């Protein structure tokens, strides 16, 4: 992945038709973009993260296959999925978004202050004990000020959730005929409030230190725990075995990162000496003004799932399961598209901490271009081959052909909101990268939630689960549009018009490729062969249509190929 800038030689900003991806062989100007070694490191980190993310996602599918095989789309699976709401919300709040949005900028700022202090004292001949230096280390002070309090807070939250499980199930799914199984599963999964919080803390610290492999591997460990427990105990505990696996897997997530975390941030805190007490505290502040906007944004985002489950609980048994399977598979392209944003978020945060807004703009625009290309290609595959995907992955045991048809139909509707989901994930990070309070993302997410809720109530009675999925797509797309329009005027001065035009061309290519796949998929009766053919057909149509529409992102992909061909001649 090249990290060359997108500015012209005279410094002018390119027009709306210019590519948001970097020119493959443009010479690097002094001060433009990241250094070559950093660009190469980010590319390697993104590739390694991709491998572990795909492995984690594959194990997640195996997990869902196991649950579908043993429990189908039934009252038992619905009970587990109600309890699954707890780790689902906890993962978003404490691992994927909330903790990362808060702590990656905080650790990045602490590391910047550590580097500045080291640079300022490099030429001074002052003898300072090792204990004194460590006592005033901004990173150590940040950990000492936040980790113990976070542990106590999360422990209390988990205990309250265990005690209040009957009330929680009643709020989430008032339509359940017998909520006792859901209550038992919710109590087992409640431990994730604590374990996911510690996992998210470790992940944020390691990413700020540019260590990406352990955080990327946490979902591998998590799903191994769930799969192993489900296979071993389903005959004895029923669906409660899957809930117990969630608790075990969440502990494995912590153990996956703990050795590396201790290497970067040793928890042993030395005894400060006399002049150490005179040193000013350098840990970045994490007060209510910084916490509240992030928490409100993340809770509002995850509340879309709560609205869906609430509405689906009034439909026939299995509706929640159909929604869950469809959403999990459909969102894989979104997860893959955000890998680059996860890797580059510390870069954006450090650039904002150093006041390098132009560097941050270049990085964000590249991320949006890459994320849009990946997610829209994945959208085309989902639109074209949803029945074949679900049949290959889930149609066995208690999950029959009717479940496949219902889930595939919902998945195609969900796919319409994938671009919105990807943009919300990519755009929210720059808003919080400066570590200063900003309420606009929470406002945008709240507006999208209102749209989801209103559309859900209007469409569910007539269209069932398809109406719920449509409401999801409308709500998240509203949020994405608001964030895109607001980012350039509030935080990072991105070229919003260029981004919209670029994504519009890619969306046209995605619709054409999806339509081609939809038309050709039934021509091959075997679902595996049909899906294999689609994996060749859809990317080809996507690329050709994008070139016909003059998509700069797809055109730029051909430049290295053309250059190598000419060099070979």
C-alpha cells in the first residue's frame, strides 16, 4: 500500500474527479503523507490484521453453523440470541468502538508526550534515577489512573446485569412466551461486561503502540472458546452451553493480549522519589466531557440491534434467528473494509495530536476510498448470491430450506445498508481522534436511530423481518450521510464532494455486478459451484463497470499493471 500524497506538485487540491487513492509511483515530497517505512509497516499490519480477521470471521461462521445445526431457528436459538445482545453490545462499546475511540487517542497523546519529553531531555546532563523516569512516564500514569477504576466499574456492571437479567430479558424481548431460558443465558454472558472491557483496554493500548497482531487475534480465541464449549456440552446443557462458551471465550481474549501488554506497559509501578512529586501529571484527561459523547454515540449505534430484536420478538418464532444469521454474514464485507481504518486510526490520532491536519486529511480520504471499494464489492456478492451463501454455510440439521430462503431474503435487504455501516465506522474515528469532546457523532447516530425506529414500526407489521432490515439500512445510511457532511467542517477538512462522487461511481458498479450475479446464480444448480463462479463473475463485472463509469479508485488499480507491462516491453 503506497502512502504518497494526493496533492499536485503546485500544492493545489485535486478536483472532484481525482482519485482518493494515492498515485502508485508518485515521488514523495518532504512533509507529505507518512514516511515510506511507516507506509510499508501499515500495509504489512493491515495484511496481517486481514488474515486474523478473516480467520476470526471464519470461526464465527463455524460457531453460527454449530448453533444452527444443534438448535436451528427455534425458541432455544432465539433465547440464546436475546442473551447474545449483551456481548454484542459489550463488544461494540468496549472493544470495537467505544474503548478504542476513547483510549487510542489518549495513549497516542501519552506516547507523543513521552517522545517529546525524551527529545527535550536528550541533550541535558541531568542524572535521574530509573524509578523517577518511570514514575513520570505519561503512559504509565495513564494506565495507573484508568485501569483500576475501569476494572471496578465493569465488575459492578457485570454484577448488576446478573442480578437484573429477568428485567433485561423482559425489556429486550417482551414477546417471548417463556423467558426463563433467555434469563439463564443472559446471566452466563453477563461476564463479558468485565472481560470485554479489559480486552478493549489492552487492544487500544497495543494499537497505539503499533502492535496489531494480538488485538486482531482476540476473536479467534473468542470463537474457539464458544465452539469448543458448544460441541462438548450441548447434549447436557442445551443452548446454555453456547452461552457458557461466550464467557470462556471472553477470558481467552484477555489471555491472548496479556503477555504483550505487560511487555509494553509493565504494571509494576516504582516508588516515586522526592522531585518526582514535583513533576506535573502528564496523563491525558479522560473526564466526563470526553467520555459522554463517545458512550452516547456507541450506545445509540448498538441500539439499532435492540430495536430490531424488540420488533422481531413480536413475529413468529425464528424471526430473530433469521435476522441474526443474515446480519452476521452480510456484515463480513463491512468488517473487512474497516481493517485499514483500524490500523491507521493511531496514525490519524497522532497526526491530530501534533496538529498535522493535512496529513490527517490525506489518510482519512485514502481510508474512505479503500473501505468503499471493499464493502461495495462485497455488497455485490451478497446481492447476487445470498441464497447460495446461506445454503452452503447453514443448511443442515435443524436449519432447513425454508430457513435458507427467509434468511437469504433478509440478507439481501441488509446489504443495502452495508456502505452506510462501513462509512459510519470509518468516519467516526476521525471525529474522536483529537481526544477532545465532540457531540456531533452522537447527534448523527441518534438521528439515524430515530429513522430506524420510525421506519421499523411502520414497516414491520406489513413486511415482517424484511421491513426491519429495510429500517436498519435507512437509519444507518442517514447517519453516514450526516457524518460525511459534518467531518470536513468540524474536524478533518476532507473533500466531501469528491468522496460522494467517488462512492457513487463505485455504488453503480456494485449494483451492476450484483444484478449480474443475481441473474446468473440460478444457472448453476450446485450451490458451491454457483458461488465459486460468482466469486469470479462479480469482481469482473464490478471492475469493468467501474472502469466504464471512470471510477478513479478502480482506474488507479490498473496503473501498476500497465506500467509493468510497458516496462516488460
